[in-house]
């Protein structure tokens, strides 16, 4: 009891003489880590690793890391690229060879599909500068960097661990 009274009087007297007591700022929350398994991604595993690094260098509240327990599994097949999102930061990605065979950039596709797992919808603007424009951008588009708006939205999505995301299927076409 004496200690509490003493500390209260000390704080009062310091404030009267113009000394401010500053509390240390709370530490920034650690980013949420999403573990993924690209062992089934075949020849596209490197593209998904590059895409993960692009997102990791673009946002602060989430990190994509190969490992387990994986909440994201990446596959390859002959169809269109697509993401089956089961929740924010979880689901399945299929790297479809059809888009690659038509000339779309592998790393852009991988980064785009990661965007769905991170809570971004398709945004068919046709602009190469919009990562989530997907196949509406020209086939020649090689931009694999998320726009400022896309980066900000992902950071908002992961600002709270309670951020819900509905299950959804996204197809590149």
C-alpha cells in the first residue's frame, strides 16, 4: 500500500515540475505465418516460392513460409489456375498449365493466386498494374507485384487474427 501511494505521489510531483513520464509503446504484433506445401506444384514450385517472397516483402501482417503444418497446398494440373479458399490464409491452389501454355507469366499467376488465399477477390480491370486483374490483363503482362491498394487490403485483412474470410473458388479465366 505504501509503495502504491509513493508511486502516485512521485508521478504527481514529476508532472507538477514539468517532467513527463512516457510509457513504452506496445510492441508491434508479430505477423501471422501461413505455412504452405508446394511439393505437388511440379515445375511451378519455384514460381510459388518467388510469389511468396513478393508478398513477404510487400506486406507486414502476414508471412508465407514453406513448411508444416501447411494450411495451403499447391497443386499443378492441365486446367486454368484457380484457388479454393477455405478461410483467410487457407485453401488449395491449382497452377493450371492452360494459362501458361497461352503465354501468361508464371510468377504473376502464382502471386495472383496467393492473393486469393490472402483475402483478395478478382478485380478484372484489365490493367497490368493490378495484380488481381488476372487474365483480364494482356497476356504479355509480367507484373507480379501487388498494387498499393492490394498490399493495404492484405495488411488490413491480417491486422486482426479474428478477420473472417468466406470460402470461395477463384478461377483465372
